[in-house]
C-alpha cells in the first residue's frame, strides 16, 4: 500500500502497490460522491448542535427547579414541627 500526497497537502489517498486507488466504504473508490455526503453530515451536525443547546437550556431550568426544592432535612424538620405543634395544641387546648 502506498500513500499519495502529491495532489493536495490536505488530502491523503491510499493507493494499492500497482497505483490504483483503494475502494472506500460504499463510495466505489473515488471521491465523486464524497462532497454531498460531507455536506449532509455537516448539516446534520449543525442540527445536533442546535438540539444540544436546547437540551442544555432545559437542563439548567430543571436544575434551578431542583435547587429550589426543600432538602430531606428540611422536610423532616417541617414534619417534626407539625407533630410538636399538634402535641402542644392538644396538651394546652383542653
């Protein structure tokens, strides 16, 4: 296998020992259909990035809601306060 870098510095073409290009994926060994496929992948990535930004906004909203919720210790304290208030009311209420 040979590596051809002669035509473009940014493109590396893998060649067989006889000089013919290697077949790639489903592309048939040439680069004629690669540009539309790359363009489609780039468009999909833009959509994925946009969706990810929306998810991050929703996540930060949910984090704010969770941070505003009372902790377990606060809920236990509230329950104890209600039992104490009920006991005091019952003791002094009669």
